[in-house]
């Protein structure tokens, strides 16, 4: 397997898989790193050229210039895809990453082969919007560690929290390692960026898979259904029982759907 790690304009990335294979870009969520995809890269790279990278201001990548927005992160991905000559890519985004890949499809649609939108928010109820904006204010006041225990309880099932403390601690370390100002600004992007994506203009027309978990309170099944309803012929899957970070808790429940969908995308664009 061809493996290449590097840095481009402050973005640290890994690229794995056969030269010339259909390309997949993996986009992690708020406060996390490209290691979110540790269980996915090797299986996907058997048949795809897989790009994983740290969002600006996360992991090893430098902070964005100015206050970040969805366009900031869409352009970051575009620059990386162009630099590595990967277009078109299947853009797989988790949470904030699932907002970024929708913005990417709207801004740079000719560089997209398909979309996978995982546990990503959409139009919220007034009460839910107030709650997510309050979390952004808490982060601005107290840094990435604000309400972290509550966050982890929203991300993982009680059984996983109890039986996998080392994994939970690793992810907590990812979050608290973020620079406070950038993290708080990205929370505001997560809170308010959905406005740009509801009933998207221009419409998203790419082949799309939307997935979330039954008990994800921030990226609910109803939100996933709404996202799918606004993209023609989008597929929708709800994973039973799990919460927001189900893709880390049970990758075996996500990976087969990703592989099936990406095989279909490769056939369609090949």
C-alpha cells in the first residue's frame, strides 16, 4: 500500500491506498483529529486512495487565518485536493465534517464524486439552538474543557464509557489540546453554520449517503432525514442505540455501509 504523509499550507495530512484508485477524503469533527478515522483508513485504502487530514486549528494543522467559517474549511479541503490531484473525491464528513463536505459540494461541486454525511446537524428546534449556542459561549469563557464530561456522555453510551476508559481519555485529550480561541470559534461555526445548508442553494446533486445514530441528541435521526430529503435520491441509514461518536464506538456498524456506498460511487464515476 502506498503511504504518504505531509503538510500543505499548514494542513497536515496522510494519504494511503493505490495510486490512481478512486479518492476518498475523510473529514473529522469539532475538536477531534484525523485519528478519528483510525479504524477506517486501512480497510478503505484497499480499494481507494484515502486522504485524512487535520482541520485548520485542530491536531497538527495550523490555525485558520481570521475567524473560521464553513467556507474556510471548504476551501482548506479544496486546496488539499487540488494539491494532491485527487479530484473528484468522495467526501466523507463526520459532525462538523458533514457540514464542511456539504459546503464543499456547494462551493466546489466539480471536485466531488459523492458525499457521506455522518452524524451531522441540520435545522434545530429553538430549544436545541439555544443549547448549542450556550455550549459555544461556555467554550469561549472556559476553553475546550468546558462541560467536557457532559459532552462525553452525549458522545458515548454508558457501557462504552465504563468499559473503554482509555479510548475516552484519548479523545478527551484531543479536545483539550485545542487552542481555546479557535475551538470556541469553531463551536460557533457548528452552532450557526447549519443556516447555510438548509434547503441548500445551489442544490446538492451528488450521490449521497446520510447516516446517524438512534440516540444522537445533537445530530438526530430527524435531522438526518431532513438532510436526505433535501438531496435528491439520498440514502438514509439510522444505526440503532448508539450516540454521537458511534463511528468510534462501533466502527463495525458503519464500515460496511461506507464500503458498499463507496463501491457504488466508484462504479458510477469509473
